[in-house]
C-alpha cells in the first residue's frame, strides 16, 4: 500500500468532516475530529471529536480520544498497523501521542497555524514534522498534509458561526 497516494484519504476525510459536523448539533460544538483505521483491512477502529470545552479538560483533543478508543478496542498500546485522520494538523501534544502510539501515518486537513489559529488560538507552533524528526524509532510516522483542506476550513467557519449564534463561550484568548 502506497500511503502517500492512497485514494481513500479524500473519502475518509470527507466522512470524518461529516462525523465531526454532528458535533455542531451538540451543546459543545467542535471542528476537531479524528478517526483511526486499520491499514490492512480498512476497518474503522474509532472516531471522536474534541471534548475540551465539554469536559473542561485541555487534553481532551480529538486525536487523543480516538487513540484511547482504538487502543482500548484492540487491547494493546501500539497502533503501528493503523492510520489516524484528523480534521486539523495535530498539536504537539497530539502528535506526540501519535508517535507514542506508533501510528504508521497521520493524515490531516486544515493547518494548525494558518487555519485553526484564527478560531482556536494555539499554545505552540511546534510542527508535527519537527516532532517526527526527533523520533527515536524507525520507521518514522508518515505525515500526509492538507487532505480536503478547504472542507476542513469550512468546518472551522461553521463551528465559529454556531458558537457565536448560540452565545457560547469562545476558546481562550479570543
């Protein structure tokens, strides 16, 4: 399987955006969603969205939640035969979790600093590429950026509009 040219990335990202959009109908809308698939058979292991505001927990990111669900489902710590998709480029905490979980690849849509930072100010600008460069084991995680980026950017806009219409608290530093 050639991960970089895998035509399923676009299809899976569109499904992820659709799933994540369902959070806009909840009390705690979020544009951040993530899923984990098995590489070998394409089975969806987990899907989650960000619950930072709902749980009042700054670590409750979509990627972390999807990794937790996948490892619990498989009953093992390693996801070395899995791929994670995220509507947004993983923050340093989430990318570190991807590395610790030994994910084969991470595919993301929106950019952290260029897209998400406008709506959800970021605490760090450390890129996933820099974290991957410091990995101590091989093979290193493969990063596949900007799959369906415009669709993910639109999700951020819709979430911001939803939060404003509902007079919901906006992320810190807004």
